[in-house]
């Protein structure tokens, strides 16, 4: 049983590393195609919601696509914004590894902590992918959307 838990712990670490690399690369790709749309979809994409509110100048299919992606961002953003909690969990997990007596219960707790960290990283990766999809789709409308946002914000 201990060998199984050790192997699972090792695989979880590799999963976390791959999620972190994917998240890092997706964050670096944001803002490359359109800096204005990137500003609109930052955080929870509330500036984009302001820009497309009321007199919408997008076609029906494009508006449905944007609304679908905005719902996805709103769905995952709360969890994706918990990176400080994830870092605290990782510090606590490392402290347990260094100081506590290793047994099955502790390895199970460590695996649970790593699973929570993996869920947070996966949510962050998902939000970044949704933002990049919106950025590419709204590139032709960037000037109009930026104008609408600045006009409605004031």
C-alpha cells in the first residue's frame, strides 16, 4: 500500500508540474493578438460585459460564442483566483514532508493537498484558455469594443 501511495504521490507531482507549465505558457500567450481585448477579458472579464451590454454590435452567432465563453470564465474564475491559497497549501505540504513522521495517513493527506492544488491550477489554465479564445475571436471588433467600454464606463 505504501508503494502505491508513493507512486501516486510522484505522479501527482508530475501532473502539477505539467499543469503549471501549461498555465505559464497560456498566460504568456495572452495579449499577443490584441492588447485591447486582452484588457477587456482580464480578471473576470467584467469590462467585456460592460462593452457588450445593451446596444450590442455583434452578430447573433458571435454574441452566443462570447456569452458562452464569459459564462465559462465566470464559472472558473473564483477557483482560479485562489493561487495564494494554493501556495499556502504547498508550503504546508512541504512542512509536513520535512517534519512529520511518514505513514499512510500523512501520504493520503499530502495527496489530497496536491489534488486541491491541481484543481486550482486546472481552473486557472481553463480561464486562460477561454480568455485567449475570446481574444482571438474578438480581434476584428477590438476598436469598437474598447470604445464602447470606455464610453459606458464613464
